[in-house]
C-alpha cells in the first residue's frame, strides 16, 4: 500500500460490520507456558510464538473508533488469548489508540508496526530515506508507549528502494540500537520476492486469500526455506462475496471481479450467507492459514466482542484437504497472468 485511498477507507467502513470468521491450521507448537486457548505457531526463526489470529489496527484508525470501544476491544482480546497487534504509522491515530488502550499490558503481546509513509497534514507521503525511517520509528515508539517494537515492516516500497538499500539500513540500525527486535517487509508480488531474496529481513507480510494466490508459489516457499515469519494480510479477500453487483468501493473491485470468474460454490448463491466455519469467511481464513510459512492472520474489527468470537471459531480445525486442493486447482485453471498479489 503506497497511500491509503478513499476506497481503502470505504472498504474498512464496510468490513467493520463483517460477521465472525473462522480460522484453522495444521498441528501447531504451543509456546512455553501457554495453554490451548488458541493455536500458536513459531514465527519463523525468531523467538516469538504467535497466536494464529492477530489484530489489525487499520480499521480503528480509519474509522476513528471511539477510544473507549478500542479499550474494550483490545483488553477483552488480550484476556481471550490475543498476542499479536499489527498497525502502521499511517493508519491515522491507530498507534496512539493502541498505546493508550493496552500500553500498560505491553508484556502480554507482540507489537508490529510499519514505516515508509509519513503523515503530513492528513496526507501520507512516501519517504524511504534513512533519516525518515528512523524518525518514523521514534514517533511510533512514543505513540505506542513502548521502549521497543517487536517487529517493524517496510510498508510496500518498490524494488528500486529495496535495491538502493537506505530503508533497510535504517531498519538494521534501529534493530542494532534495540528499538525494534526484528525487521520485515510488507508487500506483494515481485517486490516481495526481491525482499526475500535479499536475505536481510526476518519476516514477510503479504496478501494471502482464495482470490489472491500468487504468493503461494512465488514467495511463500522461499520465505519458508529462509525461515521467515509470515503475516497473512487480507485473508478474507475483502469479503467480496457479499456483493451481488460490482461494489462501490474501488478497493473491492479486483477481488470481486476475480471471484466472478473463480465461481467457488461456497462463495456463491445462498452459501454466501453462512457464518459458521464452513461459510465463505471461515473457508477463506482456514485456506490462508494452511499456506507455507504462514504464522499469523491479521483481522481488523471495531466490534469489542468480535476477536473472541473469531478465536473461538478457530477450533473448527484444518480445512478439508479435498476442499483446499479444489480451491488451488480452480485458481490454476482460471487465474490470468495479471492476477498478481494486491498491495
């Protein structure tokens, strides 16, 4: 994402009302001292064990969610087993809201943020220079009320910026100075592949869903080989199955058009209204969770009860292999060359 657009904000407003989603995964390793509340996975070769369901902070920022609601949402989620909170410098006031809501519980969760888009008078301007990245990290530390961030991602810079290397040097300096424990790249397609090939990142955050499968062959196997942790974003494919006609928000258009051609049975007709683990949202999340190297799926919400409901649904277990394989086969049969990973 180079700049959060009005269509992005429109999508977040629409997705805030999404009903419960279901997740699953293969057998997991539980972190030391944790019970079986929610599945945990080792995050690449780091020392972090992450709950499979994380919280994404974009919606609370773009929706300008009331602070009391954010406090109820995040504290109840932590009580239920949440241990990954993901945000970004450009998600309006999301970092401030998270810091205010759960800064006092900092030892209970892993904190991820992103850099590269410096908010200036309400706009987001990309700046991949070393000084800008370092200033951004300092700002995030203050806003999030913490001395150290667990993971800082570059927020979808292009191949040229990666090859130039200033932005990576900034992250490496911040890591050396103890301001972030790990560093990563958030993005898709060929730029994500370049980031992995450079061998300088601990993690990849990328789009993974049944309408966006390029990464399953292009980047995830290599990320797994290099023992990188993988954060799956957009795992419910913008919930585009809910729309009978082309949705008004441009942020939905690409996935909606793809879904019209993929024609998955579970995402057409009456099947679209199912809200259990075998409905489209449940299948979407369970599918994403089964892909190579995926450790955590980021789902945003503005509903205080939603995270626990989603976590409870994770007990549905892994997606049936035959269904998983049919989703992959359909993609391979229908996907066009231009169906690349969406930032």
